[in-house]
């Protein structure tokens, strides 16, 4: 039997780019600048950065000739002594002009008030020792946004060590670390024994820290239950229940502030944050750090009731997970997604000491990609 090899049609050269038929049998267009800039020789093997300088080509790049040889597109460039070879499989990945696949772009899984027994838990020594456990931990952070690290040593160093598994400790204007216990002259409601309503931290920063660590070092007081809710669960349900309220809270930015003797931090944020797919990715909310809403008063006729409807929904029993933190546990959660608070406690009934810090979301995604994928350069 005669096997007829598929014919590969020659690339068609155009003014600003070329057309080539790929595995789908359809002709795809690629721009000459893009082809020249992304020639495999443009990248330095050691630094993995682009070392080619397209700004200083004497003339606009243009193919003098192009052909398909050994499953690769070979281009001889005009006005330049250079030949580029692209495996056809590489061109396939970019033919649609869609963003490169991102292994950290995982679908979020909403959770509700009964979630506590199912919270993903990871032992600190295991995370330190095992990259696969770290990948599972970060995957849970990306999908659920809330995890508990157990078996934490009772030391400051243990918190730094666990945070550094995700990224660098990211300071806020309060410093690198913070201690949550009752203070004699509190600058923040967190440093009192009062109840703390559900909120995200430091909303007055332009880009509030993405991942929060709360290491429980002591908790023997009466009361002080921890409260957590999944902003994705609440806001996604709010979208169904109250579409107009959802539109206002995801489109209208409101001011946040944090002000005391030596600082006056301000930002504007929407309460509901959407990702590149239009899905709810998080919240920025804090009644104690919401500045005076400086919006047109007739817009406030609509905005305030929606804001209150959402704020009340956030506190519904259906969504709020309540539990008592234990010494030796570290709560790790997405500060742009998970709202946290606590019930009041009796400051004289025992010790309550949490030590905390932050890292960033982008660095968490970076660490995850490096753990689970080959990227563009790894062999
Ligand atoms: Fe907080």
C-alpha cells in the first residue's frame, strides 16, 4: 500500500508577516517583528532573558525566504545575516494569540460556614522537607484560599520559615511582622479585646498584601473565636441574588484610609474584585478602615443600601466558619479573598498571642508554577 506523506505547503510571504499552514490544516499569520524578536537565539541560556535588541534593527524585519524543513519553519532574513528556525510545535502554541497557559490559573472552590473539618491542613516539618507537599499546600491556597499549618514550633523563626516557602516576607507600613495581643495604647482595633468585624487587612494600601499568616502562639482566653468567610462564595451568591448591587460593588471604587500620628495611608478599591475571566477573585472590605465615601450623593442613594446588603450577607451563618485557634497552628489565607474577624474575649482570662506577617499573591503563583511546571526554559 502506498502511504502518501502529507504535503506541507510553503509559507506565503506578505508585507508585514507570513502565512503558514499548521497541524489544523489552516493557514496562520505571524508578524515579522514577533518572529524575529522571538527567534530561539534571542534568549540567553544562562540568564533565560531576551538578549536580542529589536529596537536597534537597521530596518523593519522582513523574510527574504521561508520554508518548512524537518518540522521546523526556517526563515532567512532580509537585510540581516541571520537565519531563524522555529519548531512547528512551538508556533502551534501561539497561533491563536491567546495568553500562555498558566498552571496557577486554577478554578476557585467556594466554601461555606461548615467547612472547618475539611480545611486543608499541612504539617510544618513536612512542608519544609517536601516540595510535593508544598505544591499541594499552594494549590489549596489558590483554589480554596484558606489552609492551616499544624505542628508549628513555638518560635519567631518558624513563622519566617513557613512564609518563605511561599515568598519573601512582605512588609506593610506597620513593619515586617505584627503581634496581635492586647496593647495598653492600641492604634488598631485588632490590638484590643473587642470583637473584630469581618475584614481584609490593610485595604488602605494601593496593593494590599496577598497572603496572610497568623501564627497562634498562645490562646487560653475565654472567648475570642476566630471567624473566617470565603469572599468568593459570598460575592458569587450575591451576584445571583442582587445583580445591581453586585455591579455597584464590583465597579464603583470607594476610599479606604489608615491614619494615626505618623501615617496617613489612602487608596481606592472596589469591594468586589474580578479576575481576567470576569469571575469573583476576592474582596476588599473593612468597616473600620472605610473612609468617608466621597461619591456623588445620588450615587450613594444606590450604593449604600447595596453595600449594607452585601455586608449583612457576609455575616450570614451560612458563610461564617467559627473555631478556636490552638497554639501551634498557623492560619494561612488569601487576604484579598478571605475575610477574617474574631469574637470579643476576656483579656484577663488568660494569654492570647498571634504573630503574623504577609507575602504576596504574585509570588505565591510564581512559586507554584516553578514547583509544578517546566516553564519555558527547564529541560
Ligand atoms: Fe486583620
